């Protein structure tokens, strides 16, 4: 069975074609600058790169180019589009209506439209990708996999905000959580590595990347997570503020005369470690600047470390006992220093990283000392594979 996974952003589209007989990635690619001058598609097959530079005015045109590249006689990997058995689409926000990956139907479509209010950039872009596939690949089933779905098991005590309950009842204001596909993948993969039934697994899943979130997983299910109504809450991120006193926001808006829209933009795009450091949103740049003595870069890194500790420790207390603290995402998988510094201070609970074992990037490793009370692990995430697996099981059912 061959499954195409599509992840549409507002002006980009990422794709991977899987052969699900062995879960191999046959080809993957990226389309950039959709609807902007200079659109281009870059497809990678092993070490071979194939580039198409042609204007693509919308996602339908972009998907058309993806299909052409897949069947291209020299650079493609399939002879005909009829070899694609199903398409899995990444969707960001399914709100309370969507609790699992779903075959696209009227109900799913309504949920996507309803929750566009909380994901105004993402849900419409995701929908464009879906509509292009429906048009160009008629008869092939489409499955939607939602970032929010995994977190729909959170109880009221962790998902409600401390505001008048009417805002939840009337406007659906609550914590939804994101990166669910990644946290779900990490949960299943960790259970497999530890040889445990996922239903008995308790972990703290730390997805640390450009966007970062931490999830407390209890009995294999999301119990609490650091992102909220939108991906702005929680840890300090590349360009997102994370947790902040709401009064700081209203103060800035009133005193600098900033509109709600502009403020949202500032909090999403000009804040986080970029805003604090003034250097970069990329942790490699920050680590380099801090080493050269840049104080603000050091503050940004220290803030990231401090908040990550705070969430890990808090979530461990919430779930009662943890089998493992698992690091994933660009930073979690690659930054040896960040992992070491985040885990510093946990020795008092009998939890200790092994500095030698910690010298790894990606893959799947236990990096704690043998006698550590809770294992510390590095597990590379694979959201696309998770989407392909869900798509396969739904289509087969
Ligand atoms: P996204 O959220 O966009 O998927 P990623 O999970 O790819 O992001 O993470 C990107 C982040 O990972 C960047 O901030 C980058 O600095 C960081 N990163 C990647 N490699 C390293 C490394 N070797 N050391 C420190 N940070 C790294």
C-alpha cells in the first residue's frame, strides 16, 4: 500500500510518499512560496534532488506539481497516480469534535471550519491541500490527522482556564494542546522500546523544536500539555512568548497603542528566544552567541532551560509516577548541552543523566544512568510516519 502524506502551510507544502509494506519513504519534497513570486518544488529521492521552479498561484497548482514530480519519468518513483492508495493530511485544529484521525466526511469538514477561528492560518491551508487532492485524485480516500486529537483525553482540571466558565461553554475557550501526532508517536515508540503495554505507560514527552511543547502522558493518554487554546502557551519558543502574565499584554497594548491583531503577531513572531536575545530563533545560533559572551542569548537559553524543568517536574507530580522523560524535536534530539542542563537539578529525585550516553543525536536511546529512578531517553519523532500509519489503518478498516 502506498500512502502520500501532505502537510500544507499557508504558503508551503511538505510531502512524503510511503511504501507501507515496509514503511519506507520512497520520496519526499517541499513546495515553497505558493502564491508568491518564485515558487519552487524540491523533491528528494535518496541523495538525488529534483527542483522545479515555476509559479504556483495556489495549493491546487502546487499539488498538481507534486503529482507531476511523483510520476516524472526520470525523477519520480511511481508510474501512475493510480498507485497512490490513500492520502493522509495533517490538520492543526479539530477542537473538541475530533478525538482521533478520521476519514474526511461532512462532520470532519464542519469541525475543521468551526475551529478555524483558533487556527486561522493553518486550518484553511490544510483544507486547500485536501481540496486539491479531492480534485486531482478523485476516488482516492483522504484521511485527516489532527494535532489536537491526541490531547482530547485531558481532564477538565488540566484543560480549563481560570476564567468564567461561560467562556468555555459559549466560546469553547480551553486548552487544546498541539504536537499531538508527535507526542502520540513518542508514546508508542517509547512503549515499544521499554517493552511495555502502552496502556501502562507514563511518560513526560518533551517535543523541543522551533515550536516546543511538553505532554504528561498517563496510561498512554495525554493528561496535560503545555500548549493551550493555540500553540502560543507554555514553553518559551523560537519566536513565541510562551507563558506570560496576561496583564503584561494588555499593558503593552494600551501603552504602545497596539491592536489585538498586531499584538498576536508580536507574541507569535517577534517574541520567544528571538525577542529576548535579539540574535536568532535558532538554538545553534544562540549557543554560539552565548559562548562568545552575549548576555541576552544566555538569558534566552537559561529561560528555556528553566521553564522546561518547571514543566517536567510539575507534570511528574501530576501523573504520580513516570517511566521516562523523553526528548524529541530538533533541540531535544540534537542538543546534548540542552538535555544535560534541563536534567540538572533532578538528581535530588534520584534521576540522573549519563553524560557519556547522552552524547547522541536522533535515533532512540536511553541516556540516563542505570540506577536512575526514571529513565531519560532521546527518541527521534516522525510525525509523517504516524500520519501514514493512521491513514493506513483507517483506510483498511
Ligand atoms: P520545527 O518546530 O520547525 O519542526 P525542529 O523540530 O526542526 O523545528 O527544531 C528546530 C530547532 O532545532 C532549531 O531551533 C534548531 O536550532 C534546533 N537544533 C537543530 N539541531 C541542533 C543542534 N545540533 N543543537 C542545538 N539545536 C539544534
